[in-house]
């Protein structure tokens, strides 16, 4: 191999390694999609059996009246509100309709407006409330609070939210990015970037072409 061939080969190798090294860190990241938001219940509904997460909140906005069933099957028996979380407009009325399964009531968690009084077992709409202030209203069934019979009403447009999507570059384990030896490429490329110029200099000094040999043999 003469000097010209070596230069072409070394140059191609250097460019290839450089490209591979540059691609390494980029492959270790992925751009998250614009984050969606959902009501932030502060973990209140996390242990509730029929709650699928903040993104599962039922959107009942646009309705003047919304029904929440009391005593649906959840948490190991007829110990659930259905749906567990619902979003309504400010001024909407929520009607709590007993299923007739068990004896339950509706009570606000903390300082809230909901209080249906003593427990009721008969089926039908036994309690209702019209919400007139934005926010999140958590509530429970007093006899079955320990069984996680809880629910939440989201009202209006002003309430705590949380992100349920991506929001920027996210570091990804190279193994799951489909490049399990990616970190080695970066180090290997950096090493070759130093070694190749030294090898090139050595060959240039040892096999420098003279005016009498520049033609070379094919």
C-alpha cells in the first residue's frame, strides 16, 4: 500500500469512527412528546381499586347533571364509587345514585361540602350536590374508608394538575435503545482519533514518495 492509498483508507476509517462516536450520545436520548396534564389528586385515589390513574378521569364537562353510582363493585366488594373520578363544569349537579348493594354514605375528605348524612342502603338517587367553586373535591364512604371506598370530583378549570406525558430529552439505557455496546464505540473512536494520525506520520516518513518513485507500480 502506497502513501496515497493509506491516506484514503485512514481518512475513511477516521470519518466512519467519528460518525459512529457522534451518533453514540444521540442514540442514548429520545425526545419526549409534549406533556399532557391531568388532575393532581395528591395520591388520594392511588389505592382505590377502580381508579386507573389521573388520565382515566371521566370527562363529564358540558353536562348540567352527572351521576355517580354508590356501591359499585370495587375494592373486594360493593365498595366503590363509579366513576371514581369525574370532571364536571362549575355549576353542574352531581347526583349520587345508590346501587342498593350495601349501606353507604358520601362524606367530604377534610373541609368539603359533601355530607349525605347517615348511611343508606336503598337504591336510587339519595343525595346530590351542585358545585359552585372550581377545584378538586375528595370524598369517601365513612364505614368503608378503610376499604378504599373513595372518589373525587374535579370542578371547572382551576384545579391542581400534573404532567402525565414526556416533556423533554429523556435518558434511555443504551441496552433498551438497541445499541448495547454503544459506550464502547465512543471510547474506541476517541482512541483511534489519536492513534491514526501517529500511524500516518510513521508511514509518511518511512515510505515518502520521491520524484523517481511517484509513478509506482500498479
